[in-house]
């Protein structure tokens, strides 16, 4: 995704309790080509709007009305709605930054910020979100593949006479039965060249 071509699917939730700041932010986002799905002034309202609108990103002030601050709300939005978080705050105390890092935000901008800084932060956040989505899908596919693959390891007891294999519970079974029980493979039968020679020689 390039910075000049935001898609119509890019949906942003504003979480800001100062009306003037929120309206200015909405105007900037819409001028960039993004869709503002709502403005929340409290953590409780942000949680409700996120559930209703499924935004891609939330631009989150840390000081909010209500019982939850922006960091607590961000944690909930990421966990329940997989919303990417960009913090917009006038504060950067060590304690606040430490708490904010634990939420793994896509960016942290200090107020007042320049319009170009905001645009770059959003573009980078969207790129990281897209990359994370690709990574998560690859991990899901890998885990699924690993779950479907069953491998044999360790020593396998084989009878020296009949070539049957002993299972973990002590039962002797044919190679075909053993493979079916311990792998996802199935067997097909044929005659190897050595056995063909033996049969011809015997005949």
C-alpha cells in the first residue's frame, strides 16, 4: 500500500475527548482519503463503536473520559477486535510509555504533531498491519500443515524373520498397518526389481 493511494477499506476510529481536536483530526483524515467510522469521547464508547464498525485503525488519545484510559481501551480493542492502535498524546512519562509499549501500538505521536507526521504514521501503521496479517496467515497455514503431518522417530522394533513391526503397546503388525496407524500415508503394492529377478530365477 502506498502513501498516496489509501483504499476505501481503510476505516479509522477516532478516540478523543476534546471535540475541537477530534473534529480537526476527522477533517485531516478525510482529506487523506480515509474513512472515519466514528468519534468516541470515552473508553466505553470506543469499545462499543469498535464492535459496531470494525475499524482498521484507532487513533487513540490516552487521557479519556470514563473509567478507562486510552491504554486500557487499546488493549481491549486489540484483543477483541484486532484493531491497529496509534496513540496520540500530549504526555510521554516513563510510566506511560512503558504501559503503552505493552499494547504494541503501531505508532506513538506526541501532540502537537504536524500533518505530515500524522500521514506518515498512518501509512506505516497500515503497512505493518498488512504485513502482520500476511505473517499471521502464513503461521496459521504452517501450524495446519504441521498438525496434518505425522512423522516416525526413534527405534522401531522389527521382526528379523517376518518383518512385522511392534507397536508401542506391544502388538505386532504388518508394515502397512503400522504406517496407517502412525502416519497419514497409505500403501500401494508392486514388485521391486530384485524380487522380480528372484522370481524369474526360481521359475
